[in-house]
C-alpha cells in the first residue's frame, strides 16, 4: 500500500526536474576569435599599373614611390619621359635610371635650375639615364666609361665601380652610391641616388682649344752666284771733266789773243 502511494510522488518529482532542465537556457558555445586581418603592406613597384601598351610608366612609378617630385617635373618639362617611353617600346636594350631624391637638389646653389637653359636641363636629365638595362649584379662587369643618354665621352659619361655590395658612381664632380632599388622588371631599372649626378659638360667651363702656333718664317735662301743678277753700272758723274775742258778751251783762246796782239803792236 505504501509503495503504491510513493509512486505518484516519484512521478511528480521526475516531471518537475525535467521541466526545470528544459526551462534553463542552453550554455552558449565559446565565441571564436575573429580571423586576423592580413598585414598591410605598401604596394611594390611591380604592382604599379603599366600603360595601355604594357610599357612601364616611369612618371607613375616615381610618383608612387614618393620623394622624386623635382626629377619627375624635369622629366616632363624636357620631354625625356616621352623619349624613354619610345625607347622602351622600340628597342630590347632596356633603360637604367638613377633618380635623385628631392632632398638632393638642395645641394645646388639657389636658383641654379631657374638659370639653366632648356638645353642644359635636358642634358642634365639625360645624364641620369643609361640606354640599357643594368641589374645590380651586372654592375660588376660594366666597363668604364659608361655611356649615358647625354652622349659619350669623358664629359658626359659615368664611371661605375663595385665595392662589396656597394655600387659607386662618379661623374668627375659627384661621388655617390646607389641607395636602393625603386623598380626593376628586366627591362627597366630605376635606382635611388642621394646626390645629383653633375656632368662636367655643364658645371665646369668648357676650355676652347688653344690656337695652333704660327709656322716659323723661313730664312730666304741665298741664290747661287751664277743666278745673282749683275747690278747695272751707274755712269760716273762727268761734270767735273766737262768744266775742265771748258776752262782749257778758254785759256787757249786767251793765249791766242795775246800772241795776236803782240804781232799787231
């Protein structure tokens, strides 16, 4: 009888326990940490869009790199950017550019660029360009002097030497080293330099060639005796002889006169 009375209580207790368990909110699963954002990196030169023809745009590359405003302005003002674009499209030799930073121009005397002729500005820009592609490893085998776009010859060429990992550039007025690579794609190489490459052709006076010495005057050669013309004989002055003859004639006439007078008297 007691067992039968406990059964309903057991069922009621079980029902209440289940109801409490169902009423409780489920335990939230631990939140997963948000995925880490990829590190932000500056775009490399290779990511700079090329022109529609596929040729690298030098102005865009230098503008994207920053700190080359003055050099870009000179490239545009002299038309050298268009010439380089054409060169990259028409030859397989490639181009190497030494780009001076904006800070390097402060070494020039104030007003130097403003007083330069358009011709000298063009030559200055071309002096920073080698008309072939040179990688960092290829500098070791370059023979001096290195021809620039400004021409060849000691006044418009560069001397490049390698010392360890340093590539040194000399113009005769400027000595500097490559400070870093701005862009390279096996056709175009742009390197940073912290000094302006000053060509001798612009920043030193051009010496005019000295005049050739006048030929020495030759002494007149003596003619052989047989060829010497005989001097004409100058007639002697016979004036004194003529007077003597007149005087003698007069004396003779006087003597004849005296003798005749003696006979008359």
